[in-house]
C-alpha cells in the first residue's frame, strides 16, 4: 500500500476487543495476511528517494556494543561471550578462534519484532494472532523483515537531548520525563527538517549518554532495578501524530522508546507493535550520529539495518546492525 492510500488515524478501523485504532488487514494482499507491518511503507520509491540523502558517503554505526549493558533491566541475560580455540580441538591444527555469543536480544541495540509484544488487554499480536497460538503459528517472525531486504530508508534524528541542552531544559533520563509531540515538533522546526511518509523516526533521549557517563553502582540502581526512564509520552496526540506521519518505524536510545512507566491505555508498545505493526528500535547508539548531524546541521540520512535473521521460533526481537549515512 502506498502512504497516500493510508487512512488517517481518525479513519483507522477500531479493533473489536481492545476498542483502539488498528491497522490489521490494511497491508494484507490477495487474501494473505501481512507479516511485516509498517515496514511495507519502505517501498522501492521511498528507498530510492532516501538514497539521495547520501552526500559525502561517510557512515556512522548505530549499533551499541553488545557487552555494554552489564546488568540489564528485568534480569534479562547480559552478553555471555565465549572464545573457541581450535588448537584445543582434537584433529585440527589451525591457528583459529571462533566466538560463541549468548544474550537476551533485548539487552542491546535491537528492533522489537512483531512477535515481541501482544496487546496488554487482549493478548493479541499484530494482525490478530493470540499469545497462546503465536509460537505454533510461525507468523510474524523477525525473518520476514530480512526476506524483504532488511529495514532501509530515510532516517530523521529528532535530537531531544541536544535541543533540551540548548534550550536549558533540565531533565533526568532516569525519571519518567515525558517527551511530548509539542517537543518533537519544536525540535523538527529547530532542525529545519520536514518529516516525510515512510521516514524512520529516530529520537535521542539522553538515556544512553547517561548510561555511558555513570558508574556501575548507579546503573544498577536506576536501570537494573529501575522503575522510570525518559521517553516519548503515550497519549492520544502521540498516537495521532505517529500514525498520521506514516513512519515506517521508530527508534530510540532508551529501553522502550516510550516513557516508562507508560500512561494507562497509551502504552506505545501496545499500539505500535500490536495494533499497527510498527517496529520499535531500542537502545540504539545515537551519540556519534548526533555529533555528525550537529556538525553538518543536517538531521536526515540514509539508514540501513539488518535485523537478526532467525526464523520465527521463540525469537522476541532482532539485534540490529544499523548504519546511518548522513553525509
Ligand atoms: C520495555 O521493557 C519497556 O520494553 P522492551 O520489552 O521492548 O524492552
């Protein structure tokens, strides 16, 4: 479906059980249920247009070090990294090491896939698959995004952290500090960017910067055992704005993109992942990108990402190998 054919937020159908606006069925084709959600908006035309963002050909990695989050929130597994020395193996005389990595994919830069989150009230995942049937169904596996060529398009960085510092707005990333749509609109104006349908919205909150600048003790207090983080506010206005801009995906440098704890009824995970099929990128390293965009005073770029290619199964989310090419 082309973005011009999409209904406005007000005209989206209402999902029967949750009572909320929902995109299920919009991207179905020839009677086949859609598996990739708003990634459908990354059409060849949108990608070709996005490639025009490349001016100088310099790229910035958005992939935070896998080993960085030492003690993740919610007792999620941190990186366990093993080296395999082939010299120790019987019958081989290579000089060679392999790596084995074991990690909860939510503990680092990742996309929340459509199998990660069902609606809190109904247990329904994108396009109506129930939690209890999901793993047997084979639907909504992260590999579907790989099959269509990964996630590639025009990224736009709305740099809240940079803007707030400039405007002398004090905020604590380890609190339920809400980034509102009025803030995001003010930032877009300040950066002189015009949002386009099919854009990948990238919001730098300052969460990851805080992490890098604080001790293990404070990280443990406010993240491992934390209860509140900075993020985008959940509200009717937020839903309307995110949908009506027809973003293909959203990304943050924080744990959940949205503020935590979420506002009752307005969990963006519920609405974006379950009701719209919109990927949420989390814990992306936006520090280098912010620096480069600031230097050039140019806040849009060509963004490529290769989600972890593992077929359905029990996978909740994808590691991300993402780069932005702002120059
Ligand atoms: C939160 O924990 C807020 O989100 P996720 O499960 O996507 O990390």
